[in-house]
C-alpha cells in the first residue's frame, strides 16, 4: 500500500500509494493517469498520485450518497459521530511526527510548523467539531396565522445535515484544510468527499488510512486526488453533492460559484486576500515591528490572511519599514527538515514564477526593494523574504495576491487615508491595527471591510472565532457557532393545535 523514502539524517518516510479512497476501500483510478509529486526543497520527484477522472468522482459521490442515506448513518447517535472524530484525533496525535514529516516533504514548510501548527490544528479541530455533533438544536416558534380559523399554530425547526459535501482544499495547510472540511461535515451528519490540491495530496491520503483505522463507516469519508479542472469540476457539477466547502483562490472560487448555480448547491468559499497591517504612529514599535514581520513571513507568506500590505503612519514609516526589512534579512531559508530553518521553499515552480513576476512588476512600477526581491537558490523553489518600499495603491503588487514572502509598504497620512487605503482592494479577508490607543483601534476596526480585524496581533485563527471574508475573499463563514449554518439547514414543521 505504501512506499518508503530514505532521507539522509532522518527516519525513512512512508509515502502513501497512488490510490483513491472510495466506499471504505483503496482503489485504482484515473484510467492509469498519475500526477507527479515533487519535493519543493530539492525539486526531486518523490511520489505520484492518481489523476482521478469524472467517472472516479461519480463512484465516490455514489458511495458518499449511499452512506448518507443508509439507516446506520442516519440512526447513528450524534455523540457517536463525535466519538469517531475523537478516535481520529487520537490517531493523528499518535502519528503526528510522521504526518508532519510527510507534510514538510510535500509542501516544504519547516517541520516545527507542520507539527505544531498543521497537525495540532487538525487534532484540535477534530475535537472542537466532535463536540458540536451533539449540539444541533432547533427552535419552537409561536406563529401569527392569517385569518380567523381560531386555531393555535406553532412550529418547530430541526437542523438537518445538508447531505453529501465536497471538500476542495488548497496546498498551503493541506492536512488542516482537509480536516476543516471533513470534521464539521461528519459532526453534523453529512458524508464527505475530499479533493486535496494536486500540489500537496500526500497527508490527505494518509488521513484516509487513519479514517479507516478509526472505523468510520464505509463511504462516509472518501478521498479523490486529481486535477481541479477535472476531478474538482466533476465534484462541483454533480447533482448529488449538496454542498461544496472550498478553500483556494478567488478565480477558482468564482468558477465554483458559477457552476453551482446549475444544481443550486450550497457553497462556502474561503478565498484569497490582500490584508493590510496598519501601524499607527502611537504603536509600541517593539511589538509592532516584529508583529508586522510575523504577519507576512511565516509559511513563506503562503497564508491567505498574510499581512501583505504594510500601511504605516508617516512619522514612523522609515523606522517600521527598516525594522521589518532587518528582520527579513535575518530569516534563515532552507530545507524544512533543518531545525534552524525559519522559511521553507514555496510550494511549486509555478508559485515561484508567480511571486517573481509580481515582485518584478512592482519594481517596474516604482517600488523599491529594501531587501530580497529574487530567487534564493538555484535548486528548490526558495524565494527571499522581500520588503518593497514606496508602494502605491495602484500597483499590481498592491492589488493582486502574491502568496509569497513579500510585503509592500506604503506611508499613510491620516485616519481618512488609512481607511481608504486599507479598504482599497478587491479583497476583504483580514486586517491588523497596531496602536496603544484602544479607542482608536475599535473605531478603525469598525470601518474596515473584511472578515477579521486583529488588534496588536495578526493571523490568530481560532476554532471558536468565525472565519471568512467579504468582497472577493469569499462567501460564508467557517469555525465558531457559524459553522452549524454551513453544514446544516433548518427544516420547519408547522402544526395547528
Ligand atoms: P486553487 O484555487 O488553485 O486550488 C484550490 C483547489 O481547487 C485545488 O484542490 C484545485 O485542484 C481545485 N480546483 C481548481 N480548479 C477547480 C475547478 N474548476 N473546480 C473545482 N476545483 C478546482 O488554490 P491554491 O493555489 O491551491 O491555493 C492558494 C489560494 O488559496 C490562495 O489564493 C489563498 O489565498 C487561498 N486560501 C484561502 C484561505 C482562506 O481561508 N480564505 C486559506 C488558504 C488558502
């Protein structure tokens, strides 16, 4: 079922075989077609995954549908669905080091991040959503009927699982994203088909092994690897899939939304961002400068909420921007398996080209590279942490998501300009405000058009806090109490007493 990869200086890594998980069994697919998997730090080919076809997706959707309709699943006690998620959490905890190594090999991120962020998030999310399984509740409603029939009318609502859920995920937090889709779906009684990114599918395949070990009923969790335009599209088009839970780029999210119209699917779309880090003149710079660097550079900038625009009040602009550049110059790049490394490579050559092109355009349009601005090694998809000064809001690099370790700094004059510039992108995912004046922070927070505003911190995502974006950053919310609406629908039952 699996192959081993020998790695100098570390334990051998178990690589999952190129298979699909359908109806509780591993099977072939893709009519024999495969997608090559590369180590982004070395550019070596390390594995392959199945390029699933529409007919593979058809089989998986049918399995998920059968499982959803089955008496066993419909009758399973909500607490027992929660127990399944808890069992999976325990298995991920048991294998967390191995899983984290596999994530680092596939995605490039430092092992400590894979272990302490990605795997820990997956474990926490399974427990968080497992707890939700027994908390589905409706309402009892007094009605005001029209007419004089003298009847007393009441209604109650119950929350019903939406049905088969397609979870389509990106490559930046592969395992975490897979769990983020699967765990609430299962908690609320849906069944699920996961389609991981073709750039990083390996940990989702290992997740499939653990799903089987945990004893999930067959067909409740299916995993289909493949290309977005083929396997992903087939999932979106399928009438038996009642909801798509998507995280990825805005361009793909728009395609999914348009295609969902045909079958009136429910969708949640967690898309791109161009989040500002706003440093006000009264900020504590001992906190704000490392905070601004930490808003952009972790995960090599491949975080949807990354603070990729640095808006700084003019009196402290030079000090803040130079401070962030100083931190960037000191960051150590290299293999994610080297414990002293802080930044790994970008995920793919395509991503490296995209980041290089956007930085190049920014410089052509007048931005000044204060540090970085180039590929960092001949081998591997490494890009230098980059600070561009002299930014203007019309530049392409100020408007388009870079999704790399690149921040564009812009001086701002006053409160009016801060609000205008902060909101002046098509995105609305996150923003952070750095100040010691908490009144000012709250007043500014109220004027920012985005899903999350952080004050004196950035990129804090918590399962208890709703998460999502406005404008082109997406539709709907995940996490927190909002998640119940994302995977269930109310059914009203009306009665005359
Ligand atoms: P992507 O849109 O290229 O791919 C995401 C997933 O969609 C992949 O699994 C891909 O195979 C699939 N896909 C592609 N075309 C499809 C189609 N036509 N139909 C169905 N599925 C299709 O995104 P990516 O490059 O993998 O990820 C990076 C993007 O994700 C960035 O824009 C980033 O901001 C965004 N992101 C957003 C969040 C958030 O929560 N808002 C979190 C992480 C990443």
